């Protein structure tokens, strides 16, 4: 399979509006990660724009897990925006720290609960796809392809990452790196080539974000 088949051919059946929406959401998604690296509160308004668009896109592509996580992102962005504003001296930038053992326990619980919740949603996906009618519907996980299975895992990874980010914990970048890397082949498989490139950029930026936050913490500790 060549580059044309991976990144161009899937878009032949898309409308100009669909391509524009995905591109627009990608730009704001990258801006959001950039502001996050800089510990700048603008991570949240730019992120909200991107996630709301992706809620629409991912629902139409049947990626219910990722669709849900973007709804969650939107809610958590409002929550994180409030927390960052309260903990910022200049109302723009914040200080960061490592997570406590207790927070890791909460993060682990969030991961397990998310796995269970998204699995249940995929179990009822035939019912959802049938316009919420049980007529002729067979519930189960028989319809899952490997993209859907990865979606369940990445949804749980990103959920924990978003929670750690709202708490301003350095470990949030570890979850973004892992999740973004997994999402690259998943989005190509689903015909979202532009988004797969976005996740490649996200992976690189997440590594830079981890190094930058870690350095910032060390410098603050020395002062």
C-alpha cells in the first residue's frame, strides 16, 4: 500500500466540508499541545475547539470510544481551565509537579473504569447504529475490528492523561506519548490520514512536552 492509498484515496469520497473540518480541528489540536508544552492556559480554549469538532467527526466514523473521549476532553478542558486559572499567578502560566502515589491509584482506577465503560458502549453499538432500536439487533462485541479494540485502549489511556494534565502533573505526557503513537495506525486504518499525521506530530510534541515540564520542575526546585 503506497502513500496515495493511505492518505489521499480515502478523501476522494469526502466532501470539501469534511476535509476542511478535519484540517481545522487538526490545526487547533496542534496549537493546544503547543500551549500545553509552554504551560500556557490557552491550551484549553484551543483544545475545546478541536475536541468539539472531533466529537462530530469520530461519531460519524463509528469510533465511539474516541468520540466519547473527546466529549470527556471538552468537559475536562473546562475543569482544567478553572484549575489552571486558580493556580496561575499571571493567569497564563502554571507550575507543574510529579504525581503522588495516591494520584497514581486514582489514575489506575480511571483506566480500568474507562476500559469497562467503553467496552459496554461497544457492546451496545449495534443498537446505537440501528437508531436505538432492538428490532433485528444482535448485541455483542462480534463486530469489533482491531481499530475498535485499539480505540477502547487509547480512550482509557487518554482519559488518564487528561486527568493528570488538569492536575498539572508531569506524568500526563507519558500517557499522551503512548496513546498518540498507537493512534497513528488506527487513524490510517479508519481513513483519517490527516488525523494520523496529527498524531505523529502529537507524539513528537508530547516527548518535547515531557522533557520541558521535567526541566521546568527541576529549575523551580533549585530556586
